[in-house]
C-alpha cells in the first residue's frame, strides 16, 4: 500500500504528464481561439470558441510565453498543404498598415481571399480573383448596400496612397517569395512596411527622390516571403487586408475547424448564470466553412 508521500508524488507526476500532453496538443495539433469581433458574422459569431487545425498548415512550437506578449523563437514543422482561397484562417495579426508590428500578440480569424501571386480586384463590393468572380460565402452580409464609387480615395486603405476604397479596390497583385519589384519614389510607400517587416527593423528611406535600404541605394527588391489577402464575411464591418495589409506565411497558425462552445458575449463572468444560460447549443460542434 502506498504511503501518503508516494501518493502525493504520483499525483504530481500525473499532473505534470497531463500538462505536458496538453501543451504538446496545443502546440502541434489543435489550438483554441475565441472570436471577439463580428467581422465573420454570421459564418462565425461573436462568442464562438473555435478549434483550430494547426498541423494542416505546419505546426509550430509556442510563439510566445502563455498569457503574455513575450515572443519566443519558434520552429515550424512541414505543412500538409498550403492555405487556399476560401478557407477560414487563424493568424497572428501583423499590425496596422504603417506599423512595424502589432502592439501585442492577437489572433485574427478571416477568410483567405487571395494567395501568393493572385490578382485581387473589388468592383462595387464584388470580389474578383485573377479576373474571375470569387465564390460568395454562404453567410456573407453587408450593412451598407451602396458601394463607395470608384475614384473616391480613402486614405486609410492598403497600400498607402493607392487611391482606392474598400468597395472599389485594385487590381492588386499579391507578392510571393522571389518576386523582384522595382522601387522608386512614386511606389515606395506601397512597399515600405513590407520591406521593413522582412528585415525586422526600419530600413527603407527616401532621399532626393532615391530609395535606400539600410543606407544603400536600390532600384529593386526581392520579396522574401509568401503573402496572403484576408477578408471578413461581414464585408462592411471587417478590419481586414483592405485596410491593414497582407499576412505573411509565417504568421498563419491554422485553419478554423469547429465551434466547440458558444454563448452570448453581452454577459460577463460576473453574470455567470446568465452567461451559462445564454449558451447557443445549436452552434456547438458546428463545422465552419
């Protein structure tokens, strides 16, 4: 018969084993993600909790210390496949259009609209990919039926200085790894943030109409990463690639798989019984697509 000390040791061992197993599953197989905004309504609702398939795009070791924004060096395993157009993707937010990086580590959920090398164009709210109309998501919705006319420029649109707006956009060619782009005074604002982020610091400057990277004059630049264009299904209420830019491949975490829990987010944990009572049973185990 085991002594109390032996029982305590066994309990600690089992607890550590469970914690390690949970960490491995979370790191390499299944991630969980909460949906805080309505940008994917009604495909995914605010208050939905998702299982995210990590291994399909290549699992990675932990990217940050849990519950903090402290980044960790990480490695990525080979992917089963690459993200495809139409898939709902979970990724680490790269930051606002003109920022080097996001102020904290935040996961976003959006639909992949364009992959490396694709040409994106939006005409009166209708998305075209490589000249063909993109498939329309089942639960797509618009809060404003009247598109902003082409030619009306919005200053907050990506890329900076494009002259486009969220309803009439492009054509824009999504860069891919190995693309060689010409750089000059008239287009450097299109590329400044992407280049700076690839270097991990501010390296681009413009002097006397000439472009410099790390103090050296350049006429072109070779793209180092593949990029993706993301949009929300709630098209008029979504902060997405039209506004803040592209998602590099290394920030993509996985594909949204299934809703494992859902409740009405208007209640807080201080109203625990109301929160539990608002559970949306019909959404639990719902596959997202």
